[in-house]
C-alpha cells in the first residue's frame, strides 16, 4: 500500500515548496548584483542546497491525495 499525504500535509508541503522556490530565485538573482565574492559563494551554496531541498520536497508532494 502506497502512503499518501493527508490534505493538510499536502497544503503545508506546498507552502514550504513555494517558500523554498522564492528563496532560490532570490539568491540566484542577488548573485548577479553582488560584488563580494565571499557573499556570492555563500549564495551559490544556498542555491545548490535549495535545489536539493526542492527536489526532496517534490517527492513528498507527488504523494498527495489530490493527484490520485
């Protein structure tokens, strides 16, 4: 039996996924106007981690009851 997320878990996962996506976009855009190399490197680490987090969240989100 495949486990699925309850409706409230689906909503919470969706909200977290949206938040992480906005954070990813903001870090990526800010890299373009940043002149400090250390700060750019830190933002790039954040981008890479956010991508991993988003991919992990998507696997949970695909288990929601709304898709079944």
